[in-house]
C-alpha cells in the first residue's frame, strides 16, 4: 500500500529511513530547517554532511516548509534529536490543527528528554492532541545509516501499544534488505534505543585507551544488564532487551566507528575534551544528554547502574576515565544475575 509520508529530520538516519520508504514506492516529503540542505537534496540528490558518496532517488522531495511537507500525508515520521522533539511536536500539532488532519505518528529518535526524563512517545503524546493522532509507534534497532545505504541486511523492530499500529509501520518499511519485526513493548524498545548510546560512549573510550575485546564484551554485557534493570522498573518486558532494540543495538552502536557516540567516546579516551568533541562532531551526540537522564532516573528509582554513573561522572568531569575504570573494577563482588 502506497502512502504519503512526511519525514521530519534530514540527518543520516532520517534521510536514510526516507530513502527506504521511497524505495518501497511511497510518496515521501523530507523536511529540514536548513534551506541549503533542502536545495542540495533536491538539486544534487545528495546529503554529503551526513551520508557521503550516496545519491538519493529523484522521487525523494525535500522541504524547508514544514506545513507543506505535512499537507495531505498519512504518516509523520519524527527523526529529530530527542531534545528538540517536544518543540517540533508542538509545531506539528499546530499545523495538523490548521489543516484539520489526523495522522499516524512514528518516531526513530533514540534519546530521553532532559529534565522531564520522558521517552519520545510520551513527549509526542503530550504535545499532539488525540484528535489529530491516530497512533504512536517507534522504529528502532541495530541499524547504522551508512550500512543501510549499502543495502546491508538490516533487522529492526517497530513497537506500539497497539500491535496493529506496529504492523502498519512494518508494512511501510519492510523489504528484501530491511526486515522489520513488531513488538507491543514500546517502553522497552525506547529505553533500549536511548540507553545503548551511553554504553557506546564507554566502549569508544575503552578502545581509545587501548583496551581490547574482553573489556568491550564486559562493558556491553554489564551495560545491557543496567539497561534492563532500569527498563523493567518502568514495566518493560525483560525479553525486549535480549532482542534487536536491546542487545542488537548495543552490539552495533558499541562496536562501529560509524556511531557518533562511539566516536565521541574514542576521542575522550584519546584525551580530547568533551567541548572539543561536540564542536568538531557537527552532529548531535545523543548519549551525552541520555547519560544525565539515565543517571538521574537511576537515583530516583533506586536502580544500581554503576557503568552509567561512571560515564556520567566522566562526561561531567567529576572523575577521569582511569578513575572510573578503577572504581568499577574494585566494586564489591556480587552475583551475576542479581
């Protein structure tokens, strides 16, 4: 079934999800607030800052006018940074009200809102009125945009409280290289998607310091245990964290140099300052804000998250990376499955 879809956010992941949707025969409008980026996408069919040496199909049309991008669509896919999702959703709600439209809302953002510590589906449901929103779903999983551009085999999950809504998203994206599974645990999928970025920063830092595969495996495994503890405290299904949006996403993000969170950690391990890294990256590093949100949530809920705490303290210059590793390795022994 061909649908009209507005994709909000033309970074690496937003533009690549838009590309998948176009390849599946949908009419896609890709919105960016940057006029120069819109002109590049429409004229050269490239997006060089985010995906190098890739040509987008001519059928993908970019807009810098959000209202025109949204007019008449069936679905709106948010792929903007987590910290601007609320602001963007408010604008979308006003446009839907003006145009008297009701749409399916999907998001592919991987983060938690600072200060409120809300998941993205919670932010969207708060800001988009029920009369304009048919459903809210998330799409997530181990999926580097650069690999999707090469048609590497990619498996992801889409989740919604109503499985029928997840199946709708599945039908939009699934094809012969991009396989989509469904899940009704939107809490677990969103928490896994957000918190794996923290672990990726830690993995990059270990590599930058010269540590090897044993250390990487230890961090990923125990990091996932922390994610699961926090997620289940909110009612998430623990099995979700063994799946694509949990274990799968941790593997990709914590081992790939294409991950900006991994690259940020690597540069920290090499001695660069966080301010230098943020300035030079040129793209949002979601794990930085998420580390603060997860740290505060762990304190509020009494959840033991020593790796998250250590990474948060390193990012906020409370301890050095070497001190963080020493403290983690000298914690009192405990049972693995506690």
